[in-house]
C-alpha cells in the first residue's frame, strides 16, 4: 500500500552471497529513509496478480556489481538516481509546446494539463530565442512559427494566465536570452504572490551546444559563459529549487552525432560549465545539485538504454574525481528526454507513432526523470491537438499498462546491456580525454573539432540510408502511394501584425523614461563584474522588452560570427 515502508527480502540471493548483505544495507540506509518520505505507488502487480519484485540482483556474487552498477539512489547511479525510481513516482510527462501568441499557447498548455500532462515545456519562436522583438526586421516571417512569441512581461503574463506557477514545474527551452526569460518568469510568479523560493523548473541555458549544433546564439563564448555563471549564482541564492541549466545532448544528436558522441560532448559541456562556475567563485556543492541534462532517445532501443546508464555512471565519476564533489546530489545525473525528431518521416506519418513508442520505452527503461514524446505530424508541421494527445497517451500507456515502471532497472544485469554500457562509457571517456588535450570544450568548439566529428557521423548515417544498409520504413523500403496529409496545424500569418500592435500599445503606456534608466543599469553592470540578473529583473518589471535588453548586451559584448567548418 501507499506509504508502506516494509521491505521484503524474497529476492533469490544465494546463501553466502555478499551482495545479499549489501542489498540489506542499502534497504536499511538508503531505501527505508526514502520510503518514509513518500512510499510507493499502489497495486504494483503483474497481469497474473503477483507482486512485482522491487529490484533484482545477481543470484551469485559478482565482484564488479557494486563498483559498476550498485543500487538505485546510490553512487554510481547506474541503476537509477532515486531508490524507488518509478515505483515511487512516475517520470514527469512534459510535452514541449508553444506557437503563435501567448494566449494561443496558454490554451494549448491548459489542454495538455487537462489530458494528464504533469509539467509544462515552453517552446519559444526564433526571434525570442535570439533577442529580437516581433517588430524587428529580422523577425519577419518567423514570429510565432516554431514557438510562442514573447516580447515583454505582458506576453509572459498572458502565457501563464490561470496556471498556478507554484503547482506546475516548467521547462523553458531558451539559451541566449535565458536570463531575460527567467526574469520574466520570476516576475509573473511575484504577481501571483509566489516567491522565487517556491518555483520549480528548468531553463535550458546551454550556450555551448548552440555553437556546436543549433545556432541560436547571440554573444561570443566568453560573455555568454559569464551570463550563465551569473544565473548560477543568482539561482543558488534566490531560486533554490530551479534547475539553472539543462546541459543538452539532444540537439547534438539531432545534428547527426552517434550515441557515444552525444554522451561525450554533453558531459564535456557539463565539465566546462562546472569549471566556469568554480572560476567565478562558486563551490561545486553549492550548485551541482541543480544541474540537469537533456538527452535524445533514438531508434536503437538497447543502445539508448545503455547510453543513459553509462551517462549516469560517467557523471558520478567525473564529479567525484575531477571536481571533488562531496554531496551525493552533486554527483547525481538527472535528465529530461525527448524522442528523436530527426527520425520522424513525412512519408506515412502514422509510422511515427510506433517509432515514438519504441523511443519512449528506451527512455523509461533507461531511467529518465521527465519525457517529451514527439507527435506523428511534426515532420510536416507543428502538431495538432489529436496528434499531441496520441503522443501523451503513448507515455501514459507505457506508464500505466506496460509494467516496465513497476520494477527498478529491469534490464540491469543483461549481458548485452552491461557490455554495451561499458563500451559506451569507454569510448565516451576517450572523446573527453581528447577534448581535455585540446584545452577544454570551448577550445574544442573554436577549433572545429566537435563540429567536424558530428558532421562525419551525420554523413555516414545518411549514406547508410541512401545505400539501403539502414532501413527507414516508408522512405527507402515499404513505400506506398500517398495523398496530401489533412488536418495539419497552420499558424496564423497575421500573428506578427498582432504582436507589433501589442508592442506599440505597451510602449505607449509604460514609463519609457524609467525603462531607459533601467536599461542603462544593465549596460553599467555589463561593463563590470556585477551580476546581471538583478538589473535585468528590474528592467523586466517595468516592461522593458527582450529586444531592448538584448541590444544593450549586444552593444557591450558584440555578436558571435559562426565559423564554417569543412
């Protein structure tokens, strides 16, 4: 029953097996205190009506077990970051959404919450991501297209209208302008009488992968890293439940990397952020527990499961051995997963439902903390409501019907999974060693090493599809004649005009003289070592726009120009 903290010892452990004693110690010292806080879900039984075993371990003593696998909720976290994993609480079902105006996206968020989603994930349009207001010439044709348009606090207020921000965890996929969007989120919460100490969520805030794989950067690496460490410092002191960065392998994989490269380059980015924060005067244990990661779940079910397990073990080793972290939370790799957008096909789009189900299973068997499932029509357009519902139902069916969430790390101990986990770990550490030899991740990016490795991997992958060595159902095999796809979501082309009208009305009624003074405070802070978050917050409260704030920083920091890597 829920809240029951009794621990059974019915697992088949051979008499005299030292692992039986180790397991008993884990149950007493790690599991039972955790169970007292929340218990486990009810009715954890299989379809025959039998109770499902919490955690299986080898029947015979394995000298490598404790070093390489251990127990869930304990170092090296190979088997999961929490002692009960999904037996205690299911992963957060966080569907990524946002398009058009703030009011349109607000309606989609409320729809998703009504369908059983348990966390919000905000997609912003390209102008918002790269610090342009909707009326800027660079915004033409892009306003509201791939995410929601946010020009000012007024839009953010509309985006979260009627949503209790202390009850919902929110993830925001925002990088170059992360400080501004976080400031807006904090101020909207203030207007709901919710202090920052109660806010839960994540900003992506990972600029290094933008230089590697995605491209929504504004400033050069050095000032960008300064902004990130300013956010670390501010959140550590003022927003303690907030994950101040989501170190993202997802886009690295979408750009064409292999599973090994995804792990290696993501953890190398993490190392660089830790070094920058320490250089800025922060203690590793003051911020490391609020770092989170973001991975891709691709088509190869077993490789993806092994990838997630290897990443956890590697991060625990990195944090202990390289940074000397002492707090167990500092060495714990918690991650969000999104199914692989690059695997979705415009041909026979219903096949994408099956692909996403396999990728969902990989993420869950790999131990993710939250998950977004892509929709069947996303190779053609933003998803419509029916497609979004199917994507969410995919998670819910895996959670409620498949049985895989009832036991911890069900594939742990598989000869193949364990050997593949070891292989990914070994090859990923070899990449990290090469990056260290180049002087760290920033230097490796500046030299083009990382980009070139991904390009080579992407080229080989595409060649294998074109030559038929890798099958993509409906694309290079099992093709059919298809008519036009109906029911696709189309974003209103008049959205930019609406946003510009809102922006003009806002500027006509706000205190523009006060806004100018506050923008000047941001400029002064940028010219010194002062933390940028307080002056950005003050400017946001007076409805300074994202473009105005970004332009001030452009003036001081300059803009990054992409290097072409051949």
